[in-house]
């Protein structure tokens, strides 16, 4: 079976057999006061370096918080924030932000939207680059119950940096470098996806995703 099809079928099976509602959104709203400075009111960051987390899948949000706490996903600022959070706190915050509505993003007028769309919807089979929509959906809504994050309307600056961080894993392996990289993705699918992307392709993808809705 084609790898992309297998991933998609597995995701659908997970979606149809699992629900995820561990946190208390009302408690999460109260606890979210410290998140506003970076992620904005209701999880809609105004600063492009910080992600919008409004409407993101609860399962995905909880995983990221746990990964920051365990240092599986490295970020000095987030490590300090989550250090004092309990599992219940993280569950409540994830529940709250998952129920908020993300503000619509806008792609740059000078972006290569055609290239971004081509990669997002079709990938590049010759280079082993999978289509983003296989896991993140045609409109970028993700598959929350499977833990595949929503992408649509995310800041292009943030998305581009994450793709570069995933790509850095391969660069480090090839060059013996020790530059900061991200590798807390499920089954290293994003590491495999990003390793062959050029900077031009990353920027095009990030801009396309920013305007996706």
C-alpha cells in the first residue's frame, strides 16, 4: 500500500475510534492568564514568531506541553512556563485553547502560492516529499483525534521555522553539527518530510498555509 494512503487510513481509523476530552476548559481559561503575553487573547498570537494555538487539537496541544516539560521539544521560554504545570493544568489549558477560534491568516502578496499549493496537495514523489494534506487535511484542519495538528491560518514565520527545525535533524546527521533541531513528531514523519525541502519551498509552503482556510 502507498505510504501516504497508509498514513491517511491509519489516521482515519484513529479518528473514528478515539475521542479526546481530558481537560476542563473553564479551569483552563483561568489558568491561561500567563499564556496571553506570547499567544495572545484566546490563543491568537499577534507576534509571528509565536504560534496561534486557538482551535488547535487538544491531543496535540497536550503532547507539546508534555514534550516541553520533558525537554523532548526544546525551547527555553516554554520550558520555564511549563515547569510549574501539573498534568491536570496542561490538560485544562489544552482543552481551553482547543475550543477557541483561530483568526484567519493572510499570505504575503509576493509569495509563491502555486509552489506552496503544489507541495501541500501533491508533494514531490521523486524526492520522497509527501503531500501535507495526507495528514493535515485539504483545508489544513488536521486530524485532532489522531494528534495531527491544524495548520491553516498559522503565522508563516512560525511555520517556516518549524519546518527548518525539522529539516535540521537531517543536516545535523549529515554534517555532525549540533544545531538546535526539532524531532518530537510522531514516528519522525515531519523529519522525513522536511529533510529535502529547500528554503524557497519552505517559505512557499508557510505562506500557502497562512492563507489556507
